C-alpha cells in the first residue's frame, strides 16, 4: 500500500500542475466561441482606435478590459500582448516614481513572456525583449544577460541584428567588473560576429543592417577586446582585412601595432608583411606628396637636388623658381629672388668653376637685396680663387688679389653680419698685395687705378704691401 507521505506528494504535484495549466490557459485565453466574445471584441476595437489616435489614457482603459477577458485576443493575433507593452511603455516613460516605473517595466516583461508562451516566435520576441530591457527599462546587466543568452540560443544565425550592440555593452560592463570570465566573453564575441557575418553574406533584406550592427558592436568591444584576445585571434581577424585593403596605410599601421602589442613576434610572416607593405605604401604616398609639393615649390626642389649632388638640375629648378616668382609681377618678393640668384651663383662658382656666370648671378642677387654682403663676399672669393691663373706674371695675380680685397671691404661696409668673415679674409690675402718695387719697375704708383686682366676685367686702386 502507498504510504501517506507519498499520497501527499502526488497530490501536491497534481495540484501544482493543475495551477500551472490553469495559469497558462488563462494567459492564452481567447474570445472565440466564448460567452464574452462580443464584449471582448468591442473593447478590442475601442482600444485600438484610441491607440491609433495616441489617446493612451482611454486606450489603456479599454485594453485592460479586453486583456482581462481574452489575453490572447482572437487566438490568431498577439495584439493584446504587443499593444499592452506599448501602452505600459508610455506609462513607464511618463512616470517619475521609481516604484511605479518598476511596476510598469515588470508588466512589459511579463507581456513578452506571455506572448512567447501563447504565440511562440521565441527568438524574435526574446531579442525585442532584450532590446527594451537595454534601451528603455534600465534592467540590471546580469538580468539582461540571461535574456540575451536565451535570445541567441533560440535564434542562432537568425538572431535579430538589434541584439548585437546591447550584448556588446553588457559584455564590456560585466567583464570590466569581473562578472564575466574571459572565456565566456571570448566565445560570445566570436559567436556574435559569426551571426553578423552569416547575415551580411546571406540575408538579402537585412544584410546592411547586420553590417552596421557589427561595426557598432565591435566599436563598443574595443574597450575590452585587447584584454580578451591574443595574437592568433588578431592575425585571423586582420589578414582578410589587409588583403582587402593593402594600400590603407593607416589601417595597416593599426594592425601592425596591435599584433605586436598582443605578443606577435616581429618575424611572424603577417607582421613582417604588414611592416614591409606599410613602408612601401608610405614611401609611395610621400613621394607623391613630395612631387606635388615640388611642383608648387621649385625652390625647395632645387635645394633637394643640390643636396643630392645634382647641380645642373638644381640650377634649372632655381631658374624655374625665379621665373615663377617673377611671374607674380608687383607681388614678387625680391628677397626670395635674391636668395635664388645667389644659390645659382654659389653652385656655378663652388661646384662648377664657372666664375663669370657665377658673378653675374651674384650681382643680380646683390641688386635685388641691397645691403646684403654675401654676394660681394662670394665675388671676392671668386677673384681670390682665380688669382693664380689670372695673367702671365705675379703682378697680374697680385692685382687680382686687390680686386678680391675690394669686394671683402665693400661687403663689410654695407653688412655688419659679414664683418668678421671679411676681416679674416682681408688679413689672409693682404700679404699677397703687389710689392712697391714691382710697381716702380712698371711705372705704377700707389693710388693709381689699373685694370685687372683675365675674366675679372675690373679696375682697382693700387695698394702696396
């Protein structure tokens, strides 16, 4: 015979089952064929009209009656659940009392659960429930996480895109507060990306929405993903992105730095390839930008060519720079023109031994920029450098030195900035002035003006040692 306690257990179990079935049936009650069908239908029509006109107060009164009579409406449409949520949401938004807000929020979530139980469509409704919990109802994240997990478990690859970014926010918050293990965070992120990628590839209607949601989700996850994933994960993530955009140097740089930061070795094939490609792309971009810059700034190009030892090309560019500046007419900058002309003079003199042409450009520079001593210093150097080859004898050479000394003296007389250099050179070359005896033999007295031979062709006042 069955013992008394066993009878009691069976009776309790049966009672609980009966209550559960009664509750479920009550939640899913519809008006079809019922004695209250006409009344429920009328209340349904009334609340729907008020809801459409946004008269939420009247709509709620009639909805409440329709819902109490037949929660599942006609058994074919879940309007009493979905419209009830909409009406409670309006109450929730308007409420200022926290206890009331909690009551309204609980009713919204209850109506989700009832609709799922009576009409199914679990995955879709769980996703929408999670959406409301995250964006509207301020549901605590641990509670929200349970709904998100269930939504993804039920929905699989059909999980709605609206779930992705809220899930990312929950992961970030819980992980940062030590409420989610790294393994769970990693597995969930990978699964969410799988869902997004599947729909981007296969969902013709909503593929773009999944892509936007994925981008938003991964943007949110950047706050923690570096603490969750290792080198291998990022290699798998970045390699297809790199192949798709091998010229995006900013992205390549980001990928390279991230791989190194996540512990990838410098000699890893992908890391090395990223670095090599970055260098190539940046070099090409810099070359293109430099070429554009040089087109607008031939003077800068000329300086670069000079630094490379391409003196003839540098002169050509300086001439181009002069033409461009002179093309400005009255707006031309004489100081800039003086600089360009002097640069040509220096190259012709010091790098190409073309003294006569060098002097011509030095004179142009001096004319463009009065009281600038450098052009005269350069001409003095030209005269001094060529003095040994100027004329047939020592007298001719020494007269050429006088021409150099005159330029140094004039340079410091108009420009104090060259005074020290000029004095140093005057001291250096003064010992090469002609001797008085040499002048006597030629019938030339001190103070007399004579003409220097060779290419110099200037007149000087004779000064003896």
